[in-house]
C-alpha cells in the first residue's frame, strides 16, 4: 500500500509497499515512483525518490509482525531517483519498504 500505513494481513496478490523510513525509523519523504515484479524469478524492481549521496536499504516482511529483514543494504543514491531489483522469498506474500541508512 502506498501513501498510508494501513496493511492487509490476508494473502497478497503481489508485494505491498510500505512508506519509506528515515535512518531514525520515522516515516520519511521516500516516495515509490514505480514498481514491478516477475513472479517466475521472484524479482521485484523499485524506483523511488532519493537524496544525492545517500544510501538506502530495501527490506521485506512476510507478515508485518515478525519484523523486517534486509534484502539489500548500501544501495547508493543515483541522484533524485534510485532503482534497484531485489529477490523476494515469497513474491505472493511480501511487504517491502525502503530505509535511508
């Protein structure tokens, strides 16, 4: 879900996006501009607004109650937007968020 913090606990048809987090854990100005997934390979591609010279982590959770795990860390900003492709353990039931490091 984009733009709010409501989350579904039911089976998901595709990865759900959660607002980006600043390094201090507070909601930040990260906005997902584009996303896409390839179910056969488990790949999920995200493009988000970013700050020049910043680094980011992409995290996922299968249920929002067991916490988030890093899929990738140290993603360097590509300027005003950044794109990364990650592999999801279960692309049918994943929540994804971006965290500024």
